[in-house]
C-alpha cells in the first residue's frame, strides 16, 4: 500500500499457493492492515502462476484506491 508517510511502509501479504485453481481462482483468505489515511492509500494486487519448477510467472495485477473497497469485500 502507498499513501501518507505513516502508511508508506509497504505491508505485504501473500496467499498460499492453490494447485489447479483454474481460470476463476478463489483464495478465501483474510488479511488485516492498519491504514491511517485511506483517502490517499492504494492497494496493489499481483497474481502469479507458481509453477512446479519453482518459477513464478506474472499473470496480472490491479491497483485500486483503498477508499473504494467496500466493507466486507
């Protein structure tokens, strides 16, 4: 996440690798982070394909304003 200096420290969360998750992936994991100024913060999602060979091929990413995330989603 990026935003004010207090929120500037990049908080990183990583889901577990889910085998054979297909084209409509579901992770069902919950993460919590303190955000002091949600009006200026952004959240960055990155999806990778973790191959059995150990390589992580990037599949896509998405950046959204933190304030745009609805409670419970």
